[in-house]
């Protein structure tokens, strides 16, 4: 996700928060997402190890990179909330 798109999402969240349509993000929300992302990351690593074609392996490695980026963002958010 690009920086502009991320900034748009934050602006949208803040508008929904101010209007009462969204609830504040809590550390437990972030921890729940982190658990799911770590499970997905482990599953992708296992799929990469079992992948037979180079094309499939490259696609899975791309997905793993995205998952790792989201994990880093979630850890940063958890630190900011905590």
C-alpha cells in the first residue's frame, strides 16, 4: 500500500471516529490481527518450501513480503498504542 493510500485510510478513519461510526483502535485489536498475520506468514513459508514451480514460489514470496510488511506496521501501531 502506497503512502498516499495509507494517508487516505487514516483520514477516513479519523472522520468515521469523529462522527461516531468507528470505535477507537485498542491494543487487543492489533494483537488479534498480529496473531492472524503471523499464522499466515508461517503458512506461506511452508507453502514456499513445498512449491514445485519457480513461478508459484515467486508469487508466494511476494505474498510473504506483504505479510511481513503488515506485521511490521502492526507492531509499530501496537507500540504507539501501548
